[in-house]
């Protein structure tokens, strides 16, 4: 039995691209920033036994944020296509739709979710997504493992096309709603009153550490108004992956040295433990950021859960 289990894990490891992200400073900051390019998406038929053919690529690969971080994928799901029903027992994963709507499944229960939104599949659970149409859906996928370097899945051979729908989702849904953002004191803990300063960045902690079963710790949603800047943030115990939802600006990353690089909608930026970051909006519209936080280890995650360390 022990040998059989080892074989399953070894096979599972081969299912994720093995190209690891380089060290935090390798190649310079501009080279670390990945740009969404639909021309680079690769067609993938019957993903996990799903319907039709979707297209996607990896923006961030294994180890880009912490050793347990597996990937950030970006792609499109055409009408009538999706990702089949499958289990994850070592990793947890979140499908995010940036527009339109799709049918999400968790543990065999299916409901329609309107974007921009995402649904988390925790370790030991199953999920799927299906685009019932009529338009393509812009899609993103994030994955963190309990064990560094390991990815797993167990496909169920179910496309979920034509699945019975619940009127209300029977699972946790993350909604990226700008109307819920507040001026930041500590990110995600803003005051309930409207900002007095029109240049005050707005934010919300969309999902907190209790939602996740790995060292994945939170999802934040941030909007930086034109001409404004975020306070510099030190990443002492939590690394972050940023995805630029809208707008343009710059990011400055400091560790042993300081570098600044331009960013725009569709960019993904990995930030590792020991670095600090600052965002500035240099565009004419809001700079909108999706933020994924991953703790450096279970002890740091526990501190987040107990409130001893909000970062």
C-alpha cells in the first residue's frame, strides 16, 4: 500500500508544469512580471474530462511566491466548454471568472455564478466549471499545495454539462465588487464611512485565512485612484501574487536593492518573503488589483488565524 501511494503522488507531481519561477531578484523586476497574451494561450481539449476545448497559459509557475504555490493560470472558456468534475486531496484551487457567468460545481452541487467572482475548492473536495454560453468567459486559476512541489487530481468523468442547478450556491463564493471597498487603515479593515480624500486607496479582504486549508491565507481586492499610491508594505511572513484587473501604474519592490517597473491590466506579479512593495497609479483610470496571499509556513498562517499578525 505504501508503494502504491508513493506511485500516485509521483504521478500527480508530473501533472503540473515543472518549470519553477526563478528567485525573487533573478532577471530584474521587469522580467518577473508576466503579461497576459491571448496569443500565447494553448488549446486544451477535455480538461479533467470537461466539455469542449478551452485555452490557457501559466502566468506564474511553481515556487513563484512560496514553495507551496503551484501556479496562476489565465485563459478563456468558450461557450459549451469547461473543466470536468475532479477531486483535489493535496492541493486547493480557485477558479475565477473575470466577466460573464459560469456554472460552478463544488462536491456535486452546481449553481450559476456571475463574474467577476471566484469559487474555492479546498483540499479533500471536488469541483468543476462549465460555460453554458452564449459568450466566452475570461478565466483565471490559482493553486496552492499542502506539500511543496506536489499537485494532485482525481477525475470523475463528468462534464457537468446539463447539471441540475441550485438557485443559491451551496458553496463559498468570492465576489469582486468595487462597491464593497473601503478606505484602508489596515488592508481589508477600512472604516465604514466614505473616504474624505478622493485619492485614498480602497480595499477589502474578500476571503480571510479561515477559508483556506493550506498556507494560502487571503484574497484582497484593491483600487488605487489616479495619482494615488499605496503605502509601502513589507512581506515579512506572507508572500503575494498580484493580478492587475484594470488600469496602469508602477510597482516598486525592495529587498537588498530597489527596482521600479511599469504594470498594466493583465499583468501578474509574484512577491516573495523578505520583499516590500509599493504601487503607484500613473494612469487616467483606477488601478485595480487582485491579491493572493500565501503564508511562509503553517506557523505564520496560524498567526493570521489568531489575529496575532494581520500581515
